[in-house]
């Protein structure tokens, strides 16, 4: 029985080299389709991840006489609160 198995395996290995190999023009549509599908998947993932992040609009106004250091401190405080 082992000799029969060896013959079958040897036959398959020898015939493997006789199979025609696809050329680039045959593989190109599949490669392009895979690339497009992967790009679409990554883009959709990026959209869903960015939509899941909480975003709030803040409008802050100060009188014209407000010193610059107060405005700068307020901006830094808002940035620290967001991150």
C-alpha cells in the first residue's frame, strides 16, 4: 500500500509542472478587484471610526478689551479638555 501512495504522490508532483500558468492579463482583473475592494473597505472603516468620535462645536467670544493672555489660556483650556 505505501508504494501505491508514493506512486500517486509522484504522479501528482510530476503533473503539477505541466499545468499552464496564468499570465498577467488573466490575473490583472482579479488583482484590480481585490485592490478596489480593500480600498473601499479601508475607506468605509475610516468613515465609521471618524463618525464614532465625539465632536462638538464651541463658540467662545470675548470683549474687545480682553487681554491676549486670557484668550490664549482659554484656547489652551479648550484644547486640553478635548484631548
